[in-house]
């Protein structure tokens, strides 16, 4: 059980996943039996999924009303893109800290504090006046810190509540609320701005929902959440020693430093190339999430189908439609990717990276076509954006599976941390800002007009199509090494 004091605990045991876990479970000395999950476990998981939904709704409120915020604070495209970059950077830097704390201290307190903190900051940001835009930037950074405290700890509780078969299902449900919450963030922001005529109200709904999540967390989640790792620690250590004693050819696993683990992972080419592919995915999704509703609005202004909104709150139905597309394609893509991988693995050992490479190439093509037709046909733009997001979503679950079976279990936590750090640092932390400053540079060299306002964002977005192609190439390179690295991890 978890210690509620601030005394640091022993390091968590290494978890066994994927192919390696199968070998460990077959051993005669490592066997952990546990009763099936109780109704309370499912209720706890439901509360955590609900909080994850709010988490990502809050994440994408700003892109949903980006035009209103840009006008209110009088921000350039570059400064506007920096809003999401500040959020992602703070999230990225805070996540390892909360991961460390979550392994050692009471996770319920960390979860509750995170929900309370990000809800309070979000509510406070709705009262910031137009003269203090820099406070709004700081508030988004603080929300990123609060979000990190939840995102890094909640999955570990679900993983401890359920055995392997159920655990995979429940974690899949937990993560499927990422695209659902993201899409609902657009819908909530745009809907509240339209109903009230004031975009500030969009930041006053999720704090109320967060308050409900906090109450449910306090009532339903036990103060001490059981850690399955403790039982696995004693049994796995005992099993390793006994197997080593009986089989001279089997060596005991030596503890390594963090630096040694990083060096070892750098030599694992499947991990390196798949992580770079994930980074390309994050780059594209970060840019799309921030700028696509704005791009659609500018395209419609050029076509003459909507009037430029200069003073009043803007019509946000583009955000509503884009949010709906994000929800639908996210759910369908994750399910399709997992099912396609499950079936194709039976006939091709390289199926996972080949699925990721193919979907990235198709997604990049769809995105490029959507950019090219936006000036003349907005319906076609929506259709190709939907297909682009669908094929991007295919990869999320598959990339995680790749990591879990090409990295030895004792290095998986380090591998996941590195992958998160790299994918955010080189991906969605910088892509919204990069698109914004490229757009600024193009506008600065041309006449100030609605036409060039659209073209500047269109030309900037082409960068995402090329990054998507590079991502497909990285996954293709993964396929050259994946069989060897999988066998090495199993050994």
C-alpha cells in the first residue's frame, strides 16, 4: 500500500510488458493471483476517465476560440502560436517531476491537487483584461503544469486496479478520451462564445466540471491505492535468483544508471526511429489543433462565404465542425489502428511500423490536398482534413505497442519518458509557434489584405505536409530493425 507520509519509498519494480512479459509469466516462480476487479474499481476508472475528458477539453479551449482571443489581446500570428507552445513546454517539463512524485508519494493527493490547481487557474484566466495579455500567457503555462500532474499519475492507478487483459482494455478506454476531450474542447469553446457572445465564458465551464471530478475523486478513490508492483517485486526477484542458480547460463539483471539506459536506448534503432515518427505526428497534430479553425475561417473570407469579423465575437462554427471531426476520427482511428495491427501481425512481423508509415504518407497527402482546395471548395477541405486526422489517429496505439515490445521491461519507464520529452520538445511544443512566425514573415513582405492573410497561413501549413512525409519515412526505417530489436528485448 501507498505511504501517505512524505518519506520516500523504495523505487518501483520494473513492470513486464509485451513479449517479455509472456516469458516471465510462464516461469514457475513468478505468479501473482488476484481476484477480478470489483465494481468499485470500475467506478474509480470511470472517475479517472471523466477527469481525463475534462483535462483535454481544457487543453483545446484556446484553439476553439483562437480568433476571439487574438482580436481581444491584439496578438500577431506568431504571438498567438506561442500560447500553445507555452502550455506544451510547461506540461512537458513538469511531467517527469510529477512522474517521480507519483512513484513515491500519495497519488490521490497529487491527482486532487492537480485538478484543483488547473481548474482554479482556468477560471482565473477568464477575468484577465485585455491590457494584461502576458498574464494570460502565464496562466496557460500554469494550466500545463496542473495538467501534467494528472496525466502522469492517473494511468498508473488504472494499471494497478486491473490485471493484464482488463488493464489493456481500461487503458484504451482512458486514452480514447484524449480525442473525445480534444474535440469537445473546440465544441465547448465555440458553443459558449456563440451563446453568450463573450469568449470568456468558455473558461468558466471546465472549472465547474473539474469541481465535480474533485468531489468524485475524494469520495470514490481510496486514500491508499494498492500498488501491484510490490507483489511483483518480491516474486520477480526471488524467481530471477532461483532461475540463475539452477541455470548457469542465465545471468542476473544488473542495475544500471539512467545514463547507461539512455545510451542503450540510443542504440535501439526501432525505438529511435519510431520515436522520431511519433515526434512528426505530434508536430502535425499540434499545428492542426491550434491553427486549423483559423485557417478555415480565412479561407471562407477569401471565398466570400463569410464576412470578416472585426469587432463582434466571431462565428465559431468552424471550431464546432473541426471539434466534431476530431472526436469522430480520433475514436475510429484508434480502434481501426489497433484492429488492423492485431490482424496483420499474424501474417507479417513488420506490420506495426508498416501500418504507421502507410498512414503517415496518406495523412500527409490528404493534408496537402486540403490546403490546396481550401481557396475554392471548403467542403472538400473538411473532407480531406477528416481523412488526414483519421490516418494520423491510426498510429497512436500502434506506436505504444512498438515501444513495449522492442524495449526491455527494465528500461520501459525511461523509454516512455524520453519519447514524451522528445515528441513534445521537437513536436507540438514548437509547431504552433513555428507556423505563426512563418505566417508573420510572409505577411510582412506582402500587402496587408485578407487574401495574403489566407495565403500566409496556407503556405505555412505546407510545412506540416512535409513533416508528415518525414514521419512516414521514420516509421519505414523502423521496419528494417524491428524484428531484431524485438528478439533482443525478448532475450
